[in-house]
C-alpha cells in the first residue's frame, strides 16, 4: 500500500475511533453540545440582527433621501389611517417653505378608503400627492405617466397605482385608461410605477393608490387647510441642523411638541443603532453565559472521562503514545464537539433569523462572518475547556492507569 493511502487509512481509523468515543459517552457529549449550540445560535442571531438593522436603516434613508426631512402629524392615541388627527396646516407649509436652505417642499395626505372595480373591492390607503412628491421618493413610471401641473390645476380624477393593484384589480394587464372606483367616485388610471417591494416595516409598497393633491382635497379631504405630512429637501452646502431648528421654531409657535414629529436620516440611524445595541447587550450576555457554562461543563466532562477511561489512556501510552499525542487527542475530541456545536448552532441561529426577524420587521440577513465568528468562539471555548483535562490525561502514569480497568 502506498504511503499516501496508508496515511489516509490511518486518519480515517483515527476519526472513526474518535467519533466512537464521543458516541459511547453520548449523554455527556449532548449535554456539552447543548450549551455550545445555544451560545452560538445567540451569537449568530446578534450578528444577523445588527446587519439587518443597518440594512433597514439604509433602505429607509434611500427611500427618503439623505438630504430629506419628513415632517408628519403625530397619531397621538389614534392608530387608524381612516381618522388621522392632522395637526399640520397650509399655514405651516407656507412658513416652512420660506426657510432658507430648503430647496423644495412637498406635502401629501393619506387615508384608508374603499376601492372597487367590477365585483371586487378592498379597503386601501389612498394618498394625495403634489407633483414633485413621487420623483422625490424615487418612484419611476413603468406604464403611462405621473401627475402633471395641469392635473392639479383642473382637479383631475386620475390615479397612479402600484403593481399589486394591477394584479388585484386588473388581472396583471396594463390598466392605463381604465377606471377605479374610490369611494363612490370614478378615477382614471394614468400610470403605474415600477415595483418597489417591501417597505422597511414589511408592508407592500406596490399596493398604493395615489391621486393629485388638489383632487384629494376637493373630493376626499374636505379640511383642505390641514395636511398629513410634508417632505422637505435641504439644499447642498446648507446647515442641516439649522434647518431642523428653524422648522421646529415655526411649528412650536402653534403646536405642541407631541402634535408632530420629524424624521431625519440621523434619527433613523440612531434608532436602529439603539435597537441593535439593545439586542447585542441582551443576547450577548445570554450567548457568553451559555458559552461559559458549556465550557465549564465540557471541562468537567473530560475530567470525569479521564477517570472512566484511565485504562484506555494507560493502554495507549503502553503501546507507544506520547504525552503530546494524548494531549492532542483530548483537545481534538473537544474541538470536534465544538465544531458540531458551531455548525448546528449556526443552523439554529439562521432558523431563528428566518422566523423571528420578520416578526420584528427587520430585514433577514445571513452573514457568512456569523459562522466564522461562531466557529472561532466555539473552538476557543473548547480549547480552553479541554486544556486542563488534556494535561491531566497526558501526565497519567501508564502502569497506574492500567491497574484502574473497570
């Protein structure tokens, strides 16, 4: 037999012997594995949550724009889009528009209304937008067009819809020129925007119906002097903080601080940073506690094993195994347990990411570095846990060990 194949054969026999030992003591092995799996799963979930939070923050910022300030009426105790307590007014809009450094200011409305076509109907959010709002938020036309100034001037009964609306109400066919009934008023579809996917909150951004703001104010929102939200675009080379301060000064003259709120890219990043920090702190403690306990358990298991397998260790020494070989054997056994724990723990972590993060409205992320971190931590824990038992086993006197056959 060639020397190369002989080496492979001996390696295979060595691994089979190693796994036979771990299986023989399966109760203790599983006990140690449980702690490692729990710790690694928590660690993977932490990394995925942090990356998912950062991804969600970037999506929101990309949707709003890095130079944007969203000014919105607070819901207060209400949570229904059907009756939004709109505190912002056209007077606020006109005053904010005059603030130095604001290059554009659009406003919009939103309300849940019954939408019908033929025999099919559904309650949906209907939004009233100014001409510049759709391009500001990065919407692009797929079919037809968006609103023109003339649509606002003539109170045109026209709508722009998303692809989910096309699928639900028009069976996936181009709806341009066709009619939708909003409330009891017929509206003509003039455009469909390109698919946007899910919002950062997990809602479909393609199930939206938009109409010109003047039409909205005339036929739907009769309190025309009140508005739901404004979106301001800050000009380049402008003091962003000063603009925010000026906006608050205008609003605080007539409103309470809880009547409105401002959404900025900085606030979004801060919120998700705090969220990921909270997860890191809570799950980090759980993860390291589990790994510490598993390391302690693993160390004690191998110390106990030294006594129950003293005859085996003595026999290996008698047959020529050196102290270094015994030391390496014990550490390899612990590392094998750790490796299995890392793989299973990573899978459990990814499963928790798949099922839990959507409930928290955080984008799913399966970072490869999570597995690398898990592997390093588990191998490090196993090495430290097995070092003392391995040294004890290596220092056994072969003759005394052989006399301890059970």
